[in-house]
C-alpha cells in the first residue's frame, strides 16, 4: 500500500457477467489500470467509485 491510497469499488463486465471488485489505488485511473492488468484488455469497466467509510 502506498501513501495516499484509497479503496475504490470497480464495476466490471466480463463475458456478459457483471462483477464488483474492491481495489486499493491512489486514483481512479490507477484502479482501472490494476483491473486491466488483472483481467486483460477485453474487460469492460462500467464504473469506478471511491468507497466511503
């Protein structure tokens, strides 16, 4: 975990199936990059929201 990181809720769609993942990143862009590295470029990212505590 890096300084300034937050938890983001990412809604993705893989092969027509919707999933919700929790990602720790500094910015929404970093959260998107993390999801694409994990699932590949074919995943469709529907939304990225900061988790409220």
